[in-house]
């Protein structure tokens, strides 16, 4: 079967290369064609894919194209993306012609033809690449490469738009299935969970096992049929009495050997596994589905909160121009408060005052809250419920947020209205302690 | 939860309806909104879906829209499709503006904006409807309604193009999983198989059971994660000694009680279950994957053939203008041959001569073979291998094809080349008996 | 592999047959040995099984023995069972010797040796037969044959004791798994359910489907790992408002298209599938586990009852010697009441009076209630809760019970105490209507 | 439910304790009964279990008994086993009476009664304990405790016989299911595999992962329905070119990233997980089933061998009385050969000569080969195929076997005959190199 497909592919490759005028004789074209450099093979394979060939041949050629892609190094990948940009975009002449036709007739056929002309050819190319077995995950990873390449080559954004367009369609929410992750999950899945956890990195199998203890922990993930055992996104939940105010109370809690009587479910880590799915959002759905399942399973639960980082707080504070802000920043930077309870008590009102502003009233250039995690949860309809400081003394958290964390509250009965207000008016619903802290700052700064 | 979502929905509906100027007071808007006629509810829900609302609200509104659709009668459905055509197409002013911008700048941003302007809004609408649980299958069924409506309203084709575009993307081959159907399959699946079998209709559970006897039968189907237990397409296979020349030898064969020693796998019935997936082709992939699995399982198999109907033969013969064709047609219409072996022997050369022409050289207006089943198998790269007459004496087959059937041959090593020749040059690869029969007709008629 | 095993087996068979003095030459012993009549082959295979051979050979020989058994006709089976009785029992000389040794030493080794001597050899034989793939189910069926054979040959009971002993051990409750049966169950399982339902026989797939409607019906079965898809026992449950007083209200109830609001779960049919498991009781466990699962799933349920037949009522009434009983019997036998509501009202007090006696105070020779179904449910700790007459007008029920049925009530909090009283004192806990009915009869008859 | 069961249990406990004359008043018996020491509770629970109580109560009491057992310390466990020995054995008076009855009547009823009298009561007790959820595994572990206790209390063997008898019946081969273990297995299973591997202990998850690499490794285990995720026995297989002669070539082989072309399957580690199943042998079945599956999957395999330790070689050599043996032993003990290739070459003929004798002709007191692993494989019908020295330089292997290993060969076509010869005549089939080595020693020593 494999051999046969190769023979087949080479025939097509052969045909293409002759047509391109780059080959004259016949002979053992097969061997030669497939021993060309990956850059050449991928370019030929893409051309073949856009030609009128049979479905099964397409599957074989798509496989070859993706295999060739896997051999590319960084500069070659960038060249490939540039090829997608330049050779698989739109044809201005086609657009003009289609537009004029439509402009005259204004009928549906003409509109369709115009749509065809305006759709970049790479959308079609990506759809055909997706025919190969296992292609979807490879295309997600290809987009991840593309996003990296875009840092130095912003013009590639046009290519990314097409990736984003197709991935949104393929990763439709209806195709996802939520699955509980526990010690009965396969090692293949668990290993990925360990690798993908970046909010509170895993310390190995023992740490993972602790986070899966069914007595006081839960973990859930979304999977997609075309990406098999890859957890697309997963959330870690702690079942607690009361709302925890520091991440260490979760990460280092002693293991219970019987189910705890919890009134609170704390979403303390949410991870998107695949950077290539940027902008294709499932987090929202996952949190709500998990909240709904936990409600059904554990009747004692009365609260769903997060314990979330504030990854932009330090940078934002840095950028504040007031004397008071500068004073706070300096005090925090000294880090002499970390182990000094009195110092902490002294600093807390000031930290909370700025933190409340940071979450509730501050806006970035795009007019949204400066904190990316805040944008996610507030956009889901959660409220900014309680500030916790210091709540995370890991080096990373000290640097990014001076150790600040926050609980967002998910009240099922309120999320839609709060989402609405946030989207429409930018209103950030917040808890009483934030309101207090805000008041402390107002009129002064 | 349900109540809450209704309340929410009604808020949006309320908002929309006020904006539309159709409501003034406030009060128990909820109740009223949801007690409106389905035609009104679906129209409002579509508007809400296109507004800027939260994802979870969208899920609720999409559910409402699909629930309202389920209540529509035929004329109301047609009205709904017309609404999709007229209200959710493109905006000519937008297109003009985007085109002029693009024409000046010719950059990627402008091209993207033009693409947005040219994409009919109903694509976005359909994507959002697809957020509701179980929506994908409902949208497939909606398209089936649309196809029926198009018989009297061909202008709806523009709407169908968008359905086809999205369904092709959602029913990507990589998302399908092939599953063997046997007596261990669930009753829920088997019942659907019985309902969907239209080539050789099932006579009930006993007939089904016979067709699943593992000793000499196989059945395989494709499933999609978003449509659950719905078999999208399925193929029935008989394992035989030699190539069967009549369908009755398959359908009424005595049941073996041990595995048969088969050299041939006969694909004797292929059914697309969901008319709403018209044009989204899996048959090709299914046949090849089944052939590959059977090869691996049963090393004795040396041949993969179909035993296929010729659904357009009678009509095509009718349309032939020669004396000879008319004579044959009259003889066949008399039906006195059915039970008269001599008569059959006398007529056979003539039937085969015309049948060979019908399959190999005849062309319809579009330049393709007139037989739809032939187009499918030849397009897959199979050859027209052997004519069988009479091979199906059911009333249906006598009427449509004067009892004619044909074996298409799938040779794994040849299908791609044959596909290529068929697509490029229209060449129909055919077996020796068809070649003989063709010769009989040539130069005379 | 198969051939090799045959060769092997024949070697052993060969050896055995020589030892038995029935063969002298060597030659193609294999062929001959395996072409002997089944009666001979099974006898030889049993001897081989008891010899000192390898485990894998044992598996092969056990297979041969069971294959030979499958070819036996009724008289041959009886002869086989007689062989088990006579040739695979105990050896009196061994017992005497072991007893004397034990009597002298009284130590554990001697006790073990005595145990060995007293254990019939057929227990060991059955354990070895059970090594063959699929053997467990075949042995269950073999016992079913044995039970039939015992009707004319009560001396075979000694053989049955050994079957019962081993099957009780193999079908330990801990090895069973309960499974819900519904429309997603495999056709292979559902077909067996249809075949095994004998309390209220199934009218075909449509009837089955009705009984699986998730809105108001449930079905559960026990399976054992060694008998695969065979449902060992299953119970059918109707979810109702109030306690139904006639079986027709269950069997012919219109199908709801949404879940009903039920307060009662009615176990209306309990079937032991395999007669060969007689005396190995699971019914008790199944009912309690189902009640417990339904409680967890459906919080509205407040009552678990049966709607049970009274299969021995007519015969018992027949045997009553009083004038009053005879009068009632004659009136019931006339059957003119069946469609005459007035007649029914007139007869009811009398029917209930005798029925109450039948269930509550009557005793058979063994001192237990005469009704077998009553013995089962009362033994489980249920109470005789309510008489229903007429409740089943099927010919079978009219003949066996004059149409009488009864609800047994399972109160989880009371079953153990009631079981205890029933077992210790023979007390039948009964509902108020039975108490009334009993009073009506007392002191008169 | 739980509360109710406790109440219930206490009632029975109450009853029993009154009967035993140890309690007089009534009152809050429940609390008190369950707060008694575990030794008392288990003793009472056992008595209750043997009384005539309902099945469901039995489940509850069995649970209590096993819960109490879990609280016992070592001396208390020994006391418990002694109680099983003394209070749950046979009643000599019963035996005598039953024997005399049988001796007079010699009929089947009397034989059955005698069987009853001779069967130790603890068999019945163990069967009833086995009713509790999860009981089977707990009883296996209890037997493991028993085996340990027997070291100092050999009289407990009588108790062990009953455990062995029942476990053999419950762990019937037909109830086991073989499962491949790989990286898709659950962490819960894999963790147990790591814990139970004692032949070549696992170095952690990375080591495990290496041993599960599908390109050149396989692992299979047997599971039983009543012990869930516990792998009862598992075998690790390496797929190699040629037969490996040292364990390090397997344990430290570089990982291939594509399937290897193997001609040999090496069973290099076989582990029985549960000591409590001693004497209930599955190894035989597992090896043959694995060989059969691998044959079907990998057509290139032509050989199935083990690479096995020789755990008794050093001790056996120590016990040899000849000058030559002593000389060899001394040389080996010096260990200066380990890293000195020349020394090795010099010693090898002598090591092989003694090793050949050890495996082929030496016998222990019971008349069997002195090596336990040899007894297992030879008893399975394998041959002693090739000596490998030095093959394992781990401290453990140097101490127990001076680094010696051996390949046993499983030839499917020969195992039954070889098994037969081994069992009947004690013949050890051996490979040519062992034959050579044997010759070297003969006539001299």
C-alpha cells in the first residue's frame, strides 16, 4: 500500500515537474522526486494538491506535504509561510473581473463567484492538507510556528487569518467532548497534562497524583476527535472549605484520605495546551460545563471561584506615574516584606488600593482591562471578587505581580448579565473588598 | 438552569424587540416573547445571534432558534430560507466600499476586509447556530429541507452554497471514524441502518441479521463525533467464491454456519444516510478503507467488486433514436422474457451491446456518463468490469434498468491511474466482456 | 494450532485406549480416535482429563469433551450423567481408609486427606472441563439438561449437588456486574432478553423498544465475565404515578415523549435466564441494587413495589376443602365475570379473602407459603402489600391465578427485619388491605 | 444506607452477644457493639455470618468483618488464623456420625452428608466473606498474611488448604482476561506494574516508559473481574534480532523510533503480583496466549524464548561436594573476573559445565530440578535452550547465581510432548550447548 502510494505520488509529482518545465526525460522519476530537498517537495506537493486529482491521491500528497514540512528548519518554515502569503493568496485580476461581473448583474451567482475570487487560495490548500491522517494536529502545530514567525514578519498575519478561520470552524464547540482526568486516565494523556501545565508547573508524577486525588481535587479537559489524546484545554479544581487566599494552601495541602466536605470549588489553574489554537476559545465553555457537572455531583458546593494570577500587575504599576505608586513599587521591590508579617500588614492597604484600580478601572490602549486573565474571566461574566496579597511567593509571581492573586467569582445566575455589562459598557462587577479598596484611592491620586 | 436561560434569552429578545420598535412597555416580557409564533421567534433569535452577546447566551439563543425551526411547517420553512437569502446575504454597499479600499491599497488588510464583506452573513449565522448541543445534525436536516424547497425555488441555491461550504468543512474526512456494524452494534444504530437502506431495502430484523452474519457478510459505516450514532454512509459486503451475477444470489443466500472461504468481496449496497450531506462525499474513502481492512483480515481475498444497479439505463435506452434501440426496448417492455430462459438468451447480446455503450461511451449534457452510480465508481477509479443481465428482477429494477446490473472492479494498484484518465480524458476503463459487447454495436448503428 | 492440538489430543486418546486394552496396533490412531462416536469420545476425554497431563493439553481435551457433549442426544446425555454418577463419585475403600487414618490421628493432614476422599471426583472433572474457552456457559447448559433428566432419574441428584456447589462458587455475587439495558445495548443482548422474557413474553422488537423507553421504563441485568453477553437475570421496571393495579396498564401504556414525574418504581417482570443456574440466587441482589440506583437517579421515587403474578393460586384454591372455597372456584371458573364489572364487584371480597389467606397464612408441606413468587419476595424481606383482582386477564394468568396479582413492597429500611421474621418465625408482613381481607375470612371457614 | 446497615448489623451483633451470654441489658447496643476492639468485632461477625441471616445482611456483616480484619496487627492476625483453624474446622463428632450413616447406607444422600461434615466450616465462612464488595482482593491479601504467619506456625497449613481450594476455583482461567499494557494504560495500572516488578525492578516512570515502547517492547497482564485494576501476573517482552545473551542488552538498549524487524520475542520478566495467589498458576496460560498473539501480530517472529535468572545456582554450587566445584566456587566468589574478559573466557567452560548439570540432571529432595524458575518453564513444556554467562552483573544476580542466566525456548509444536516427558519421566529437553557442556562434566566428577 505504501509503496503503491509513493509510486502514485511520484507520477503526479512527475507530471507537475514536467509541466513546470523543469524536467525533460522520463526514467526513474519516482526515486528522484522523493529524494529532492524538503523545501522543494513541499512546494511541489502544494501545487499538486491544488490540481484536479483524485481524493485518495490527495490524501497521499497531503501526507507527503506534511512530512516534508516536518523536515523544515526555522528559516525554511518562514519561507514556506511567505510562499503561502504570496502564491496562495488572491488574484487581483480575478477579483476585478468577478467584481465587475457582480457589479453589473448583482445576482447570487455573481456574488458566489466574487466570494470564490476573494477567498485566499490557501484556505483551500489548508483544507486539502487536512485530508491526511493526523493532519489536524499538525496544522495546529504549523500555526504555532506561524505565530512565532509573525513576531519578525507581521505581514504574515494575512496567512494567520486563514488558519484562524479554518481552525475555528474545525474546533467547533459541538465537536469537543469533556473528559474527567484522574488516576485512571492513560499515562499518554497524563504525561501531556504535566507538560502543558504552565500556570503552576508540575513537579513530576507525585505532584500530578496529588492534584488528581479524588477526595479534594478534580481535573477536566476538552478533547477533539481529530486530535485524539491531546487535551486542548484543562482546568484544575480544588474542593475547599471557604475561599483560599494563597496558592500554597492548595499546592501543598496535605492529602485527605476521605472525601472532604467542601462548599467551594476553586478553579486554580486553567491551561490552553496548544498555542496554535490561539483565539479559538473553549475556556468559557469548559468552566461552565465543569461548574455544572460539579454542582450535580457535589450538592454541598455553593461557590465557584478561581484563584488566579495577575500577570500584568507589576508592569502596570511600574507604568503608573504618581508619587504614591512609585513609593509602593519601591517598597515592593525591596522584597523585605516577604517574610515580615508586619511589613506585609503595613503594605497591604496600598497594594490592594492599586490592585483594585488595576482590575476595575484601569484600561489598556484597546480600552480593555490591562490584565489578560482578567479579560478572560470578566469576559466570561465572572466578577472580580476578592484580592489576595501576598498569595503567591514563587519567583515568577513575585516578579510579574508582586505576589498578588485574585479570586474571580462565577455566579451562574449572574454571569450573562455581567458579561453583557462588561462587553457593552466595560463595567467590571467587583466584590465589596475591591469596592472598599477603590474608595481608598479615589480622589487622591 | 433551564429557567435561568429562558429568562436570559427573553432579556435579549426583549431588547431586540424594543429596538425593532415593536414593543413599548416592560413587564412580563419573557412569557410573551416565548409564546410568540415560531416564525417570529426564529427571526428574532437569528437577529440576536448576530448581535454581540456572550458565548453562553449564544448557545441558548441558538437552541431556541433550532427549537423554533422544528415547529415550522413547509411553507414557513420556505419563508425562513428566503429570509436567509434576502436578509443574511451580502451588503452591496459594503462590498463596493471594501472593493474600492482594496483597489487602492491592494494590501492584505484590505483583502481581508473585502473577504469579510463578500462572505454572506448566513455563514456566520450557521456557525453560531451550530453552537447549540446537537446542532450539527439539525443543520444537516435543515439543509435536506432546503434541497427539497429548491425544487420550486431554484434561487435558494445561493443559500445552499453556504450550507455546502460549511458542511464540507465540518465533515472533514479526518473527523470521521469507521466502525464495523454487526450484531454487537446497538439497536439504536441498527435501527437506523434498516431505515436508511434504500438500495436493497431491509425486510426487518431477520433480514438485517442475515446481512450481518459474520461468516459471509460485513458491514461498515462512517460516524462523525457531532452526529453521534447516525451512520453517515454505510456499505454492505458479501464474501463470495467468484463474482456474483445476480443480486438474488446475495440477498437470498442460505446462511453458512462457519466462515466461508471467499476470494471475492462484493460491495452490494452503498447508502448515504443523510440527504442533507449531498455533495460532501465519503463513499470513496469508505470503500477504500473497507477494502484495506478486509485485505488485512482475510488473506484469501483477491478481488473487490461491486454489484451495482444501473438506475438510468431504461430512460437512456428510451431516448435512443435508432430502429434497433426501439426494437430492443419494445422486446424488453413486453416482459415476456422474465421467466423464459430462451427469450433471455436471445435478447442478451442486444442488451449487453446497448448496456456497454451506456456505460462506456454514452455521455450526458455535462459530458459525463449518464449513469449516476457509474459516475461515482468510475470517479473513484474503479473499472466497468462485467455486465449482468438479468440480474435484478425486482419491480423497481425492471422499471429503471430492465433488470440490468454491473460489477465495478476496484483494483487497488490501478485506481489512481484510472481515476486520472477518467477525470482528464473521460476514459472509462472496462472489462473484456464490455469490450466485446461494444464491438458488436460499432459500425452499425 | 488447531491441527497440532488435535494431534496432541489423539496421542493422549491413543494412550488411554491402549491402556484400556481396546487397541493393539499403532498407525493413524489420530484419525480414528477422533472419528469415534461422541459417546465414546466424551468418555475417553473425561478419563484423559483426570490423568496427569499438562494444562494446555487439558484445555484441548476439555474442549473436545464439550464438543462431544454437544453431539449427544437425550438418551446419550442421560447415559453421560449416569457415568458421572457411577464412575466419578467417591471410592468407598478410599473413604474407609482415609476415615480410619483420621480417626486414629485426628490431625489436619488426615482431615484433609479425608476431605479429598469424600469429595466426589466429578467436582474435579467439572473444574477441568471449565478450563476450555467458553466452558462455563456450556456447563450451565449441561446442568440444565441434567435437571431435565432428573425428572425421570431422581438418583442423579447427587450429580446435581456437585454442579450446584461449583456454580455457586463461580457465580459469586462479587463477580457479577449490573448493566442497564436500553436501546443502546447490542442487538445480541437484546435478542436474548426477548427470548428469555417468560413472565410477560415479548411481542417482538417493537414491544421490546416500548419497554426500554427511557421516559418511563428501565431494565437492568446481571452479567458474568465468563458468560459474556448472556444476561443471567434481568428485571423490568415501570416508573409510575401511584401503584398500578393491573398489568395491562403497564404493558399497553401509551409512550410518553418526555420523562414522567414518577413516585413509584414497579418491578413488573423478573426473569432468570438460565435454568442451569437454579438455586444460585441473584434476584435478591439485583432488586436491591436496582432500587438503590434508581433512588440515586430519580429523587422523586418514594416507593419500590412489584406487580407480581400468583402462579399457584388457582391450584391452591382448588385444593381447599370448604363449601365457600368451592363456591368461589365455581364462580371464577365460569368466567362470566371477566367482562362484567358488577359480577367482579360482587366476587372481589371473596377472592381477596382467599387470596389473603393464600399469601399470608397458608403453608405447603415444607412449611412455607405455597406461592413460589411469594417465597422469593418475602424471603428478600419484602411485604405482601396489596392484592389486585382482576389484574391480568391473559389466558395464562386466568388459568393459573384467576387473574389475581399482588404488589410486594420493598421498604429499604424494613427489609432486613422482615426477612428475619419471615425466616425465623414464618411471619408474613402484609399491608392493611390484606389484613382486612384476612379478617373477613377468620372464624368462619 | 450506611447508617441503616450499621443499625442492622448491630441488631445481629446484639442478638449474637446476648446468645453468647455476654450481654444482659438492651439500650444503645449499636454504638457499643461497633466500638468494641477489632478482634472482638471480627470474631462476632464471623459467628453472625455462619448464622441464618438474609443475603443483604450477610453482605453488611462480611464488610464489617473485613473492615475489622484491616485493623488487626500481626499478632492479632495470627490469633484470627488460629481461630479459623480451631473454631471453623470440622466437628469430629459430626464426621463420625456421618461416616457411620454412610457406612451403613452407602447411598448418595449419606455421601453428601459426609462431604458436608468433612468440609471445614471455614470454606463456607470464606465464601460468605467474599460477598462483600471488593472482598476477593482482600481475601487474597489475607492469604498473603496467612502464608507469612505460617513460617512460624506451620500448623496453619490446614487453613491455607481451604484458601487455596477456594482461590483456585474463583480464579478459574476462564474468568481472566488478558490485556496489553502500554502507555495508553491507566496510571493506576501502570503504578501497580512498577510496584510489582521484582525480577528487574523499575527505576521509575522513565524506565517503565522505555519498557512500553511499542517499537521493540510489549507487556501483557491478566486481570480478573473481581480484582479490577490489579494485574495478577504480567510478562515483559523484548522484540529482538537474535537471542540476547545478557539482560543489560535489553534493559539499557537505545530506544528505536520506528518498529524493529524482530525475529525473536524474549520474555525477559514474568511477575506474579499477588503472593496471596501462590499455587494458583496462570503463568503458563499467559505465556502461551502472548506467544499466540505476537505470532498473529508480527509475522517475522520465528522464536519465543525467555531470558531467565537462575536464582538457586549459587546455593546449589555451594552444596556440591567435589573438589572441582569448590575450585569453581572460589574463583567465582573472588569476583575478579567481572571486569576481566580473559578471566571470564577461562572460567566459562567450567561455569557452563556445572550450570548444565544444575539445570538438566540435578534434582532436589522432591525429585525435581533445584531451580524454581526452571521448574516453572520446564513444567510448561519449554526446553533449557542456552546458557548465558555472565549475563546479569547486578549485585543480586551475582550473589544468587554468579551472574548466570538461561534462555528457555518455547516451541509451540513441541511444548506438550516436552511437558509430558518432563512430568512423566523428569526428562529435561535441552539445547545443543547444554548437551556439550554436560558431556564436558560427565565421567569425571
